[in-house]
């Protein structure tokens, strides 16, 4: 059975879609899967055992139309993206059954549950969402020393970012117990570099700055071997949840009941729970960003020590 799945754009959303995708594929007879998505979401599924073909979405829609016309016929086309472009692309795909996720149709519960409800509607089932499921063929050897991962950035916007000075204070306080990895994508390089400068000023050397230097696959390998992870609401946070890594998750403007770590019982959320949050804005509409700025380094350090 040929199946074409369009993945969510963002890394975190792609991870949160995995229980729904597993439920869907488990209900089909010998599924042969083509995945299409953003570069980060496609790389997340590189090692999926049912992967037959992968396609990276580009901004060149004409080339995408050409792919759609020539890729062949499918039994199912399922899109986890709620966009006009996805619907246009899907109209060109030759498939017996076509389904599109709609943000307006699925509004209740955690994002994992929303994606799963979408699949249940397709299958006319009442399947419960299982754990996050990511596949990783190549694994790193576990470090003999305890390791702490710090992910200081967030793709969504500046409102989600905790001050880098606080991250450095946390790293300094925990550096005697843990070797430290600074993680993040290319957009977080400047933040990680500022943390690195402050660590060096304090004579801290047992850290490795990998921000902007890892692929998604390499990031997964590193996170899998961490003893603890400190992060904002981000894609790497959900990867850590998939591996059940003890995590301290800093939440500000986003909805923790919708995008917190799914199924990770070693997870602690640090939040001030102000009247103005969650606002779901990329930048603070009140110009003070207090939902993040009022969180002190000691709040995160204490939360870390509870689960470390």
C-alpha cells in the first residue's frame, strides 16, 4: 500500500505527530511510505523503518508541482500541514484518499492528541496516542561522565527566549557535576556564543558549544545520551521527551498544556504563570517579556536538582 505523508514544518510539531503517524501506519497493510516536508522534519524521519522515499519541500512551487505530477499514484495522501499550499499540492497528487489536517477542526487537548484525533477521523477509530516515536540507527557511546544539555534558543520568536545570562548562571552552578553541551540551530549561534564567553570568564572549560554545528540526526544522538536537559519550548525539547531524558522546560508565552513534553514523567516545567500568559505572541505585546524575564536562574537550578 503506497502512502504519501506530508509532515509538519517545525521540528517540534513533527515529533509530536509521531504517535499519530505510528497509529496510522500500524492500521495499514504493508505500507510503503513517502514522506515530504521541511529539511528538519524530513531528517527526523530518515531512519523510519517504513520509509521508501523522502522529498524536501522547497519554495519553488513549480518544481513541487512537477514532482507531484510524476511521483505516481498512492492509496493515501495525508497532510499534517494546515495550509493552502498543502491543499494545492495535494490536489495534483494522484491518490485514492486525501486528507488534510485543519487547525480549526482540532482545537482540544495537547498537540499530540490533536494530530491523533485527525488520524482517528481518517480511520474511524478511537486509538489512543502512544509515546513519541523517533528512530535512530546510529548511536553514540555513552559518556562516563554525567552530561547536561542546554538549549537556549527557540525558533518561534524572541518572546520564548530566556536571557542568555541566566543560562550561563545555571551552567556555572552545575558545571562541577556535569559536562555541558550548548545546543541549538543556526539561529541560536549568537546566544550560545554569548553563554560561552561568560563561561570562559568564570574559568569554566568542561563544555562544548555545538550550536549550529549539528544535523538533526546528530542532535538526536547527543540528546539521547544526556543525563539532563534544560530548554525552552522548542523542537529539541520534544526530541528529549521522545528519549525520556530528564528535562527542565522553561515556558513563557506558549501554552504548556498544548506543547509540553508528551509522556516524559521526568519533565519539570518552570513558569511564572502570569495573568498575561500564555499570549502566544512571537514578541511580547506588553514590551516587558516578564513571563521569561521574571524566571531567575535559581528557579531553574532548583528544578534541575530535583530531577538530576
